[in-house]
C-alpha cells in the first residue's frame, strides 16, 4: 500500500473503522462524512470493501442480512495496527518538515 494512493488511504481508513466495530458500507459512508464533510458514493466504498475482503482482512458478519456488516479478521486487525504505525511514522517525519521553516 502506498500512502500517496488515495484508494490505499481509503482502504486504510475503512479497515481501521471496521477493526474497531462491525460496520456496513452505509455506516462507513456516514463515518467518513462526519470526518471529511462529504459522503463518498457507494461506488467508492464497495470496491474498497470487496478488496479488503479478497485480501482476507474483513469478512461479512451475516451474509443473509439485508444490510451486510463486516468485521475485521485477525489478519485485518494486525494490518490495521501495522498500517497505523506506518502512517504515524510517515506523518511524524512530515511533521518535522512543517516545523522547520
């Protein structure tokens, strides 16, 4: 996953949300709207969910439910932690650049 890649960043955020609690695509869209002020389209979120599921990071909680909710697998939780560390170290390095003008 590259940090410059917006889709990679979105995958990271979605995985982080799901690693904290079970969520549906709609829950994730609402969560992103709260944080960013804009609600991403289902066409943006569902490919990310599909990708995370193919990677084995998330799984549907109840496939028969009308609204599918997802939970993070053990691998997904591990990935969320490791990605968070990567992003923090990346932003910390960038943070230094912002302080030295």
